[in-house]
C-alpha cells in the first residue's frame, strides 16, 4: 500500500519488501540465464575437455561481472589461448585455460591476497580463470580500455608491449588481439548477448 503525505509518497513495509524481493528474484533469474548461455558455449568450444562446464561458466560470469570485463571476451581469450585445455603448457611455460605464466600467477595471487598459492593452482580451471580475468582487468586499466592494446599486453606482457611501442611501433601487428576479437565478434554475430551485459569493453 502507498500512503500519501504532504511532501511525498511512502511505501508500506509490506509493499517495499515485495519490490525488493521481486527485484532480487529478477536479478537471480537473469544471472542464471546468462550462466546457462555461457555453459552452452563452454560445452561447445571445449569439446568435452572441461569436466564441469557449469562451474567454469559460473566463474567466468561472476568474475567478469565483478571486474567489468565482457564474459564473451573471456570465452574468446580462453578459446584462443588454450582451446579450453586445462592442463596445457606452452613452450614458454604458460599454463592452463588462460595460459598464465607462473611468475604472473604468483603476482596476481598476491594482488588478490590469496593466503595460499602454488603453481599447481594454474592447472585448476576455476583458479586459473580467476587469476586470468583479474590480470586482464589490470592490463585493461593500464592501457585505458583500448582493446587492441590491452589484449596484446595480455599476450606479450605490458612491459614488453611498451618497449615495442617505444622501439618501433610499426612492428606491432596485433595478430593475437585480432584473433581474439574475431572469435568475440563471431559470438556477437551469433546473437549471443547476455541479458544484463553492461560491462562492455
């Protein structure tokens, strides 16, 4: 019930509780719907390599939302980096789904104030994603949300990218960033749009 006063309308306690409950329910419904969309993508792209697609999708959604990264961009990064192979190790030593170097993993874990961290954590899909998304957020902020730059920084490392920019910018072809964005744009073209995706790049 709404009560009118001389200066404003006042919601009764019961009505206010209903509106808050309805809003919370709607938010949960949207979140669940988006996680299901991401789960279908993880299942499709991983080709059975991920044992728990729901847990991976839920982590991608929640961490992306928290750090203002488009979850579909994270899906694209994982696809290009590792093809969703949790235990893959690159020739340079990068590990897991988001291909994190052990040194970078230790650094990001300290930023996140993880009480316990070991290099073996990089083989854990959930922990790898949490570390990778946070690192992606850091390079995004460092390079002022410029896609080509911060995706390249994720791949090369920000120090290496800045050195190349100073030495000879013409050598930068942004091939990695273009590959990631090709997958990202393909997902968008398939009309995979999350219901409350306000975290755009």
